[in-house]
C-alpha cells in the first residue's frame, strides 16, 4: 500500500517513502514496517484502519499463477510454472490458482492439461508432449520420468510471446484469435501445439511440492484437481500437510452430479480434519437452492463461477447492463444469506477487462481469480478508495 492511498488524516503522519506491501512479508511484518516510520500519534489509528481494511479486502488468486499462456492466452509468462507463481508473489497477490494431475507413479504434476479429463494430454504447454510415434503423451498413464525425460521438460514459449517474437503486434494477435472462426482457431492451436520453441528463461514442468516450497509464507494456493484418478486428492493432502498453511482451497469440476467422476468425495472428511476448504467449480450458474444443496453435500462453503456464466446470466437481462448486474448481485446475496462464499474466475483467452473486475467487486464476491494481476490490483485499489 502506498502512502498516497491512506486517508488524508493519516497521510501527513507517514513519511513519503513508506510502503505497505502485504503480498510478500505478510500483514504483521508489513504493518510493523510502516508503523515504524509513522509518527507516534498516528500509530494506533493506522493499525486500526489497516486491520479493518484488510478484513474486508477481496483477495486476488491469480489464475494459473500469471494468467493463461496457451494458444489465445494473453500471458507472457508460462502458466502454472514456478516463474508464474514468483510473479504473483512479486506483484503482491494474496494467492494463486493452479491445476494438478496424478501420474502413474504417484507424482502430482502442476499443469492445466488439454483434451478430456480421461485423456489428460499436456502438449499445449510443453515442447515435448508427444510420443515417438506422434501420439500425445497422457499424464495419468505414464510415470513422471517418462513424461519429462528423466524429470526435465521445457515449457513452451507463451503463445502471445511467440506471436510478438515473429513481428506481430500483441493487440493484433489477440484480436486475430478472438475474431477467428472455430476452424481457424483449431488450426492456430495445432500449429502452436507443435512448436518446440522453449520459453526464455527456461522453465520446467513443476511438481506440486516445488510450488509449495516456493510459496511457503508468501502466497496462498487454490489447488484444482484434474483428471479421473480418485487418489489425486489424497496425494495432494499428503503433500500440503508437509507445508501447512499454504493450500487454502481444493477445487474441481469433477464432482457429482456434475460429473461421472467424483474427486472430492474421497477427501471430504480428511480435508475437514486438515482445515482446508473444498470448492465446487460450476460450468454454468445454477439456482441458489441447487448450488447450496450441492455445496452442503461436500461440507463446502465455496462456489467458483466463471465470468462466462455471469455473462450468460445477463443475456436475457440486457447483457452487461444494470439489469444483468442486479441479477448477478441477487445471486451473490442469495449465496451469502445461506452462509456460502463466491469466487469468480476468468477464462483462458484474451485480455481481462477492467469492467469485469469492477462488476465482480460491486456485486460483493468474496474472491477473484483473474489472469492479469496488475489490472486486478489496480481496479481493486480504485474500488477500495472510492466513496
């Protein structure tokens, strides 16, 4: 937090160089840092002000660490990589979302994957995601050693970085993808997925334990379970128990009745014992009654809903206008009245829009999961300082 963001009554008591940055050192160290520079008469007032402000702050969990970098994505940092999570820490985000799969030898790999949940391909983000016969490698049926050339595989240069390196304007590349037909997008994806250009600097496909080691004390995590292996959740809890206080939520699309596979049921009791929340990811926007019923079945209080679902909600209410926003707020209020919490997350294509972040904040969501951490922090700062 910058000195200029403080209320006027406090601003004059704090030296111009004072900075309050909660993202890297945590609340205690950050507050003590700025209190040490403030005049004595302002310290109690400042402590009360900032503690109350943080109690009502909407936390930012950056999507895949630094946004999406596969074809159509806007991030110039490889998604779900150690550099991505370092980026989230450096920018001051409270948390990050990541995706993980269980390999045949029990390793938990951090990668979003592509294809169906049963297929579990990962050729969209690495330089060597194919077998010698040209068939895609499958995350769930091979060992980590076989998948990664003895534990080492390079992540591919992000799609947008590759486009820029080939002379295309960033905005033009994103617009070209957005305006392409379905067939054209498939062709663009196939071309990118067979590109062997590694990211620079080099980054490897990480294991969950490496991310936990990096983020300890600096970044909270929302771990999304992928695939169809019911043992994945237990393995994640095994790992997170060695690094307590980092994993805040475990989420998935794979729950009943939304999916034929249920990855949360096997860990429902153990997650509660470990103090980690379970969250349901929704493909669409259900009624409040349905959502609450499904959440209660898992002892969960978190519903994770995409921006696309919000837009679909508003299609019959004037799109992104006031009527749609009122409907959105009504849904969030309904969830809150039943003791539930809501996080909105952004899709994998194109740039985030400030108006979407603003709308999420105005409608009272409890957390946001954007791709663009700089934009989200800027919009949240403006929202917090508005009357």
